[in-house]
């Protein structure tokens, strides 16, 4: 189904949820009386770090993979990503028993490559530049005829991610606001798709690193601004908005808030220490922005998406050297 | 109530559970398909790292504190501990609004001292020796008249810890075995108290570091053997069994299994990486022993107690230097 602008409707989210249920976890929501006291709000952490393949991205990837007709599925799927989308698409393709090819820069961490291969994905390396990635990816698609699944600017992906906030609305009563990290905008778009339909009173905040604040600047300017290679500890949030995610962000997001690198690392450490969760720097940006803007959230019931937990335990941001 | 040997009966566990419910979390049980595949067993992790004050010890401490009559409570409670019991007793006393004095070696980590003070506990420092600790503690008791709550060799404590396995039996159907770390034996005794009463078919394994294997040697010898200052990364498990915990261990434990330091650290890392849990080295000993004794657990439904999550994030055992 489509709405009048050609975007998914909530029935599509329900169908996606049904489709992916066998392949994902219904992740728990955790709370912390310490952090509630610190912020003056009631915080509900949706723990997608406990998700299959370690991140929410498996929702969208599973929806894309299991939504393919037999004919298309036979040719496999392909993407370019060096992050959680690569793992998630490999996992979902493995569960369906089809091939998954991932174009990755040869400089990507060996641990990430090993994880993709562990889920049965095939890696084709490119040089660490956009031109090389596009060239190599075009060749892969030509050779395999594989279905391209973009990490976020794909309505099947957005519809899959939308199942996360649907669960949260079922798990937590009377939310006032949701805060999710924003990179390319897949998760935030999913929140917009769900909440605008079933909980339109809930405010939607996107949280972004100051050092990769292209979504913030896009939101204020009213059109997409893309940064060239931003540098931030929140390495899942470096990519720019694209047309489909911009549709949701520009129409439904209440505000975009930013936090500095130090604030992000402090918030991450606080969550590890107090909530005993292994989670990524990207997932700490929401708490960092809440601590920075206490008046915006005081007294409110706030859902926070802990987007993923795939960190290198040998390179935690508070380690020296 | 008491059984014919003067030990608590299961009705005491039920009463303790009712008493402490407002002050503890009913912690979740998590699973990992990766670790199930690795071990050939079905593992159920009871996450006491998410417990109040970050460890199961708050169950026993709350039971002791809230079970005191008004008269005794007025004089406060006291203990000696530089670990989770110190935090937990301070937390519970704070919730009841009574004083808690903790005798701690002056060499204890500043973070632990700060945590005790954060919960409202008062610290009296001693030298890092048993004689100094006993001397200082005697003085504290004389001055305050405070009720001594031993970290584990106290039936109120054991009865409180017994609520953990009671929850697990409610949360997981048809368990075949439970594996819990053993130091002084408080948690293991609690498991014995509960399981021998309501699930007598469930095997009870205690998991211990090879380098602090006094419980293992006691179990094999048939009497308590105490080590002098063992050294292990599992710093919660250095203390010896005492008469009350020996009663349970010698009567109800199926076997005690041990693991080396490297095996403990590897298992800890595996849980952090795959389950996204911040937990203590002590809590990794059960998985380490299961990986070491696959035939003992293959095909079984095994409950594992993740006892706590209070680690120093700047000194993780896989960090260099």
C-alpha cells in the first residue's frame, strides 16, 4: 500500500513486523532510577543492542530480504556498507538461504569483515573512496544481477525499522517523546512512520554529533545538506540524509539536537557504568542531548533507542592510546 | 521458621521475597543463540548485573535490613567488605533510613568507596590485613551497637539470595541445571535452599576459579579448606566457605567445576561481545566451566547466574598495561 505521496502506510509496518518476527528479537525496554534522577525525566531505553546481529538494522534488512519474490531472491542481494547494515543484510540473506554480496573498503576493520563472513556474506573490496565504491558496486550488480538494498534510503528498510518504535509504544505506556540517533535517517524515519500514525502526540527528537551535524543543518535550512567525510566517535552517524529519509525528517521530526564528542563519550560511559549495557557511541547521542537540554525533557516520559552494541572492545573511546 | 537442623525453610524465602520486592528488580533472563550453538546446550542467563546496586547481593542485604525490628534497626547495620556487599548494604540501609558503617581497607579502589558513599554508607578504613580489619570492626560495633551483617555466612543473607533462583524457576521452564559462581557460597547456598525445595531434580553446579579453588578442594575433601589470599581476576570469589554456606554446599551441590584465569577472561569477553552485557569477571566463571565441560551440559537447559556488573571500565582484564 502507499499513501498519497507514494510512501508506506502503517499497514505496511504491521505486515513487515509479521514478516520479520521469526528473525528478530522483541528487545526489552530497560530503565535506570539513577539516570531518571539525573535528568528529571522518566527514560525508557529500547535495547536494540540485544537485537540479532547486534543492531536494529536487522529489522529493515530482514524486511527487504524476506519481502523479495522468489525470482528476485534467487539472484541474491547486494549492498555497500562497512557497518551494521552489512552484518544485518548478511544475516537476513543467510536465514533465507540466498547470496549476499557486500562491497567494503579494504581498509575496514578485520573484525567487521570477519563478522560479515561469519553470517555467510561475501565481501568484495574496494578502495576507500566514493568513486571506487560506486565502480566496484556497479560491477558486482552487473555480474550477479543482485537486488540492491540501500542501508537507509529504501522504503523497505524504513518500514522494517518502523517496527522498533511500534514495539516501544506497546511496551511503554503514555510516552511523551522519543529520541533516536540520526545518521542517514533510517531509524528516525521509521519512528516518524510509526508514531505519526499510531501515536501522533509523541514528540520525535533526532540526536546528532556536533561534528557530523548535517541533518541538523539540513533541518534548519529546509533542504538536504551533505557533509564530506565528517569525523566523529559515533561512526554509525556519518552518512547524509537522502530523499526518502528527508521526507520523514522534514515532515515529522520535532527538533534535531546535537552533542559534542566529549558529551557523547561521557553519556556512553554513564550507560555502560549504570545500566551495564555494551552499546555503541552512536547509541549514546540521545542521552548526551537529553543531559544537555534538561528543560526540554524534564517531567516527560522519554523513549530512547539504543541502536546497537557492535563495538571493538579493544578500542573503547575512553581507552588511552 | 526453621527446619530440623535450624536452617531456613522455603516459606522463609517466600517471606523474604515479599519483604524485599519494593527494593529490588525482578531481573530479566537473556539467551544467546550463538552461545547455545557453541555449547550445545540451552543457556538462560539471569541478569543480576541489572540488579539494584549492580549485583545480586542487594537481595540478601535488603532482607537483612528490612527484617530488623525497630529497636535494632535504630542502631544501624555494619559490615566489612570492599565489594558488592558493601554497596548493597549501604543501599538497603539508605532505603530504610538507617545508618550503615562499612569497614574497608584503605587500599580499596576509590571508585568503590565513592559508590558506598553515594548510597549513603559511612566508611571506616582499616589496614589491608585480617587482624586490622577485625580490630577496627570490633571498635565500630562497640561504638555504634550496630547489627553485624556478614556478607554471606548469615542465614538472612542466604535466604535473600535464594529469591534469585526462585525467580529463575518462574521465568524458565524445565531447567535441568543451574550454574552459579562460588566464593563464600552465599548465592550457591541460596540456590540450594530454593531448588532443593521447589525443583529438587535440578542439578546445582558451583563454578570457581582454579586459582581460588578452596570450595572445590573443600567439596572433594568433605570439610572446609580455606586459602590464604588467593589471587584471581574474579575478585568477588576470593573468600572461603563458612559453616552456614558449607551446610548447603556439602548437602546439595552436584559438583564444583573450575576454570583458569585465561578461560574466565575469554568467557567474559564472549559475553560482552555476543550478549552486550557489562558484567564482572566472577560472573563469567560459569560459562567458562560449561565451555570446558561440554559433555556435562550438552542437550540440557541450563540457568546461569550473572551475579553482578560492577567493573572498573578503565581496567578491563583484556586491556594492556
